[in-house]
C-alpha cells in the first residue's frame, strides 16, 4: 500500500489459462470467495482511502451478477467495473442492459466496459447504463489519445510512445505490437503488411522516419 493508491481484483479475465488456474472469470461462480478476498484485502490496509476495486463479467442470469456485486460492496469494494459480456462471449453484443441493472442495484460507483472505441461510444454507453465511468481496452490500444478527444492516433502520440519505449528499454515485441495497434486505422492494407513484418527497432524507426517523418 505505500506504493499504490489501490488494488483491483480482476475476476473477469476469460482466457483459458486463467480459468484453468481457477482465477479470472472462474471466480464469478464463487461469490463468497470474492467477498472474502475483498474483505481480506481491505483488512490488510489501514488507510481508509486505499481503494479496493473489482472487475467482473456478467452472468447470463443478471440476478446472479447483482447478488455478486452486492456481496462485494458489503465487503468494502470501492467500485466495480463490469464488462458486459459473459465469460463465454467474445465478439458478441455487449449487454448494456445488464450493466444498467447492476448500476441501479448498488450505491458504490459502477464503471462500464465493452466495445468503447471512441468518445461517441462513451457518451452512448453512459446514456444506456447510467454508469459512473467507463473503461476502455482495445479502443485505447488502437488510439491511446482517445480520451484527449482524438478520433484516431495522432503522429504526436506515436512520437510520445517511441520516446517512452526507447527511454525505458521496452522489448521490441511490445514496442512494435503497440505501434501495430496504434497505426491500424491510419495505414492501408499494404502498409500494414510491410510494417507488421519489420523485425527490429531500427527497422521500425527507419520506416516511420521515411514514411511519416517521425
């Protein structure tokens, strides 16, 4: 706790490796365990301002999700982020109606997550759910400047990422992978094919300098 303002209990990861290990979205079927985890974390930290948040996915039976969230709130969770799909769903439509029901059942803040790709989506999701905030994942990978009001990744944003990555010695795979996401909307199919096949930091920097003046 001296080094952070809070911790988040991720009970929403649907990846197979997480489910196989008994955590992530696997915990959604164990509301009493989640309640106990939240209480244990809360009891370990004396600072009352230290946040303990929870991230979940929804059950197909919304009442089960509401019950889980209410138990977590009683255990001292500060807020809950709800991804509006079940653990089995991937690219299915987001159940914003379920998020709204969860929001209406709780007195703590609820953050909505799922298919937030631009600020118009943020406004739409707020209207549909009444959520206190939103969390974006893939939308921010594609456009880290989204919350600054940009519709697509700006060249300055790409420059900033290059400076950060090189300054911290970021491994090439991570450095390149983020750039692939960031440039997805501003490059043609042929440009993607060339850029995504680059295999070194120097090759990436040369390509960006020659084609974008970065």
